C-alpha cells in the first residue's frame, strides 16, 4: 500500500502522527493509498523550514524568482500526461479534464513570470519640498493554502505561484482525497530551481488546518472549499491576526432567453453541467429558460444528450465524465436527488441506478435532469456537486434575473441570448462575481482575477491576476527628505566639527 507523507524542506517526510486517511480509486472503490494526517508538531516543522529559507528567497532578485517559474512551466509541459494520469487516478475525472485542471494552474505560473513588473512599487517625486514618497510591496513572509479535492492541480498553483513569486515561503495543505499531485508539483518546483523550504506540502485534515490558523508565523491564508469551512477559516484566520481570502461553494445559473441559439445553449449546458461529473465550483447546475416554449424546446433537446452521456473510469479515453470522488459524495448526491423527487420536481432523466460492468463498486452516478424545480426545494437551495441539472422555468427576463440575484451563492452565472441590450443589462445588474455572455463557465484567465460574491467568497481580494500580488504582499510607504549636502559645493577648508 502506497503511503503518502509530507514534503518538508525539499524532502519527502513520512507522517508521524499515527493518523491517516484512505485515498480511493473512485472508479473501483478500492483503497489505493493512505495519506498521513499531520500533527501540530509536523505543521510546525514545515513552518520552521519555511522561516529559515524565506529571507534569502525574498532577497533574491525578481528576475531570478521568475526564472524558477519559466522552468517550472517547461517541466509541467514535459510531464503533462504523467501528471494528468496521477491526478485522475485519485480524483476520478477524465485525463483530458485533468489536463485542463493543470493547464489552468500552469497559466497562473506563466502570469507570475512577469513578477519583476508586477511587484514594482509606486513613486512620487516632490510630494513636498525636497520630499519623495514611494511604496514598495514586500512579501507577507509565510503564506498557507488550504485546497479542495476538485482541482488538485489548478488551485494549489493559483495560490503558491503568486505567493512564492512575491518572495514568500508557502505551506500547502491539499485535500486529503487526492494528495499525490500537489506533492509531485512541489518536487517539480525543486527541480525547477526553487530552494528547499520555500514550498512545503503538509497533508492533513481539520487538525492541520487549525494548526495553520493559529500558527504565529503564518501571515496569510488562502482557502478554497465549501462555504461552511470557508466561513470558519476566514473568521478564525482573522481572529488570529492573519489576512485571509476564502472561496466557497456555488449554485451557478444559466439564463436561456427565447432568442438564444438553443443548440449552442444545450451544448454549453452539457459540458458545464456534467463535465467532471458536476464537481466544479463553476459547474452550471440550474438552467433557467425564459418562457414555456423555450423551456419545452430546451428540455426536449437535453434529454437525449443526457441519456447518451458516456460515463466511465479515467482510463477510458472515450468517457465524457467519471465517478464522484468518494462513496460519501455518491450517497449525498443520491440523497439530494431523492429529496427532489419527494418535494415534487419532475425527474426526467434518472441516473441514480447507473451501473458500469466491471466497476460495480465505483462511485458513479448517471446524468440526471430535473424539470419544474422551484426555489423552495432542497435541490435548488443546496450545492449538489454532482451530475444533476435543475430546470427552473421563468415567465420573463425579470423573473429569471431574480433567481440568481436572490440565491445565497454568487460565484458564476451565464446568459444565452442574441440580444446585446439584454446581455448588457444582465451583466450590469446581477450581484454575482463572474458572468458569462454566451459562455457557460466564465472562469477568468490568469491575468484577470477569480472570485465570487455573497456566500461564495469571504475576503476582498480575488485569486490570481493583480489581486493576488496585492494579497501576498504588504505595502510599505516611505516618505523621504534629504537635507542639503555635498551638492552645495566642495569645501577647501580643513573640516572640523562645526
Ligand atoms: P471541503 O470544504 O470539504 O474541503 C476543503 C479543504 O478544507 C480541504 O483541504 C479539507 O481538508 C479542509 N477541511 C475539511 N473540513 C474541514 C474542517 N471541518 N475544518 C477545517 N478544514 C477542513 O471542500 P471539498 O469537498 O474538498 O471541495 C468542494 C467544495 O469546494 C465545493 O463546495 C466547491 O464549490 C468548492 N470550491 C469552490 C471554488 C471557488 O473558487 N469558489 C473552487 C473549487 C471548489
């Protein structure tokens, strides 16, 4: 049995707490590894290593810090297949989807290759008589990242790339469900030239998270995961004097206007609703067709496509989607589907009994489609995080707009229309962080920033883009005046203490 430990000070370190968690192959239900769950002392060892290495790294000039990322990007491309397979083997998603996961992180590494420019400060000459004022961006010191299972490549890179490029040391606490890829990324960073101790991976659960949140030497915490934990991490980090950015769950709607290209909208819903078995924070889980006719046509087109979804293990390169990540996730999703039926929604495609020959113990759920869902139902209020699409029928544009506006979550939203005026009004009025106009999963690129509103995000600076440089640095502003000196002229008289 493979035993996954920690990666501290540039080396693999076995766990010593005596506590472990199982890592499954979600397609077969087999335990394929155990992962160590760190104690406070193990987290502290990582902090000590980070503390020792960080000052020299911060003093390394920014071009040299950037060069580590140039090389790291090269190594990610070199090993892309191997990394994607490793990711899929623990997460369960298709290998092509895992490549997308890694590439979205790689792009943030490309972005931070511009750190010499990104980290530059500001300067005002003559802010007063003979006074100059300037500000510099210094690293926070030691940063930490706590990441979810669903993007074990992209999200760790979203965090550690800007943090490290800015001159911080970093402690990554990945999800205990798929911990192998994050450790492999840390190895590659060492191969790319990063000094030992700057990127440490400490595996664990709530215990390790609490040790991070109370550690006196960690200055900033970035979290991505479910909303209750995001809220907890944000509050606890703040109480302990740390800056924090915490991103939570989602319930992303897609409004389909009567004038939309329906085939395009259906294709978009298929990918955004069922890709990665719906285990994406930017998955579209609610379709809101406007008008009965749009709704009827949409549902008619969706049904055969959902029934034709090809579901399989990550080793099947023809599969559209794989299993859910754990047995608990499968049980939870099936329970929510049951509740939808009980509460009166119409289950038009039922994937609850999906079975795959040879993979009977895998955590599969087939694609599901609910129609006539209403806002009071649990399947509408809750983030299902499975391959389940809910259709909520709206009478008109204003009713459609109100649904995502009133929902607890505010991560992403999309509108499908041919009408520029409707799209423009929608983008302006909606209280959600990321908007797609005829784009289903509007995940911003690395040089813009990622973040939702409402219960999808706690804190004020987003992931990646220039926000991330602000998050991982502290601003220091210097006001300086130099009294008149040597420039007044040379002195030919023997200097004495006047
Ligand atoms: P999760 O909240 O269960 O776990 C996230 C992290 O928190 C993990 O590292 C986990 O070990 C840790 N954790 C779990 N329970 C904890 C506790 N009680 N105390 C302290 N730490 C704890 O989330 P998950 O199931 O891994 O990921 C899925 C969730 O993440 C979904 O809600 C999804 O929407 C969300 N997500 C959000 C974004 C975003 O950017 N908004 C992106 C990806 C995923």
